[in-house]
């Protein structure tokens, strides 16, 4: 004969898991879908990156990169902080000293990759690579916040009971898939299969990097550098002049918004790491 108390506890656990799945998985996925549609409608469908439109670039940066790419994840992540689902360490906002160290080492590694590729006759030259990096930075910021800061941390939290290997593997696979879809929508080209495969491989590398390093800014460098060296689509040379006011403005807006979000989290939330006995 079954124990009524045990049966009731099991029902409550099932209800709690279902409710947790809605808030931890479904809501981030809805945000991701909105972001993917925006990327396609504002960039992929209009060929914005291939045909320069500074007004279109500003609209894309504000709507897709800042509002949906940074501010909407900020609201969802804040709710996850309050519920205890994730913390500052998991999302990748770390101390200033550790962030500077991670950025420095990642930037050195990225520069080394550029040098090696140039020496082997692959990838863009130094000037074009730098211009591409600046141009693609707002896109990379949004991609990191959506794919890993929001979706990756929530997926890992949902599968946490399965252990570290299961949660990280699932997080890497799902975020890499979303990243590949989103970048393929932005850089829509004739060779969709090859483009998607390249972005999927890059997404897996970035996912492993994020879950290992746990630093938003270092991951943004990896994403931007990866997008700059992948020959996925042409970018209108008008975007890549030494100084483009529209591109500079988009960078300032996106970077400033990210720093503002980080400052807010730093002032209102603190993760205290309890040493193991």
C-alpha cells in the first residue's frame, strides 16, 4: 500500500519541476526566438551587412543588440538572481582584477591567431581584421548575452541535477545550435550548409570557453574574433573605413549598455563563494 505523504510529495516535486521548466527554459527560449526573428528581418532579409545603411545599422543595434540582446536578458537574469537560479559567477560577471586578466589573455590569444592566419595567407589583413572586429562587436555582445549569459546559464541550471558533465554538455550543444542559427540568419548566403556548419563549430568552441572561463567580456572577444576570421559573408567596405561615426556610435551604445548592466548587478548582487571544508 502506497504512502499518501510520499505520493503527495512526489506530486509536489513534479509540479515544481514543471513550473521550473517554464521559467528556466521556456521564457529564455521565447526571448531567443524573438531575437532570431529580429536578426533575420533587420539584417538577413535586408542584406544590411552587405549593403551599407547607417540608419538601418543603428536601428538593428538599438532593437536587436541592445533592447532584445542586452536589456531583455538583463530583466530575465535579474529575476533568476532573485529566485536563486543563477548567480554572478555563473553568468560571467566577475571581479575587476579577474576580468582584466581574462580579457588580456584572451586578447593576446586572439591577436596570435590573427598573426598566424595572416602568415599562412588566410583570413583578413591586419587593418581589415581590426575594422571587422569593431563593426561586429555589438553583434557579439548580444550573442554572448543571449546564447550564454541567458540561455546557457538557464539550461545548465535546469540540468544541474544530472551532474556537471551532463549540464555543461547540454548547455554547449543547445547554445551552439542557437548561435549557429542566429549567425546564419545574419550572414545569409548561398552556401547555407557550409555557413551553418562553420558557425556550429565556432559555437561549440565558444560554449566550452564560456563554461570554462565564465567571463562575459573574454567570451565577447572570442565571438568577435571568430566572426571576423570566418569567411562567411562579405561586409560592405563602407562599414570598414578607419573611422565610421555610425559604427562608432553603435559600439558606444552597445558597450555602454553592457557596462551599465554589469554595474547594476555589481551594486545589487554579490556572490559569496563558501570554501569547501
